[in-house]
């Protein structure tokens, strides 16, 4: 019979215990790192696309001056005609005095919310 030399076959099997040896631990770790990297790239890509498609408009745009904000709120129905006129007068007085004191539109915003609650 042909006898196999155990010393010659053992290196081909991956060591005395057989199998893949160190690769059994390294392969799952590499697979996990690959999946994590793909997820990170996907999240970054989705955020980049979301920022590109965002038109950047907010409810109160920073370019909007207080008079334009009052006009918009009146047109949307947030303010009654009387509230709009009072707020516009206060805004114009506030601009004439050089802006001392608090902004008059802040008071109108809360009164508009109270009017909607009624």
C-alpha cells in the first residue's frame, strides 16, 4: 500500500488542526469592515444628494425684511387687517427711531397665534 507521510501532508491542510487557520478569524473581520465602509459611503452620498436638491428656503428667509414678513403673513391669513396695520405702524416707527427697543414684529407674531387659536 501507499503510505502517506503525515509530515508532508500537514502543511497542505493549514496546520496540525487543519482548516483555514488564521483566515477563519480574519475573513469575517474583513467582511464586516467592507460592509461598514459601504454603509458609510452610502450615508455620505445620500446626505450630499439631499443637500444639493434642497432649495435652501426656510419659513422665515433671512433676506426678508420685517415689512415683507408682515405682508407675507397677512397674505397667508396669519394676521387680520387690523393686526397687520398696527404691526406695520409699529415697524415703521421702529425704523424711524433707529431700531431702539425690541422688534415690533415679535409681538405681532404672538398675537397672530392667539388670533388663530380663537
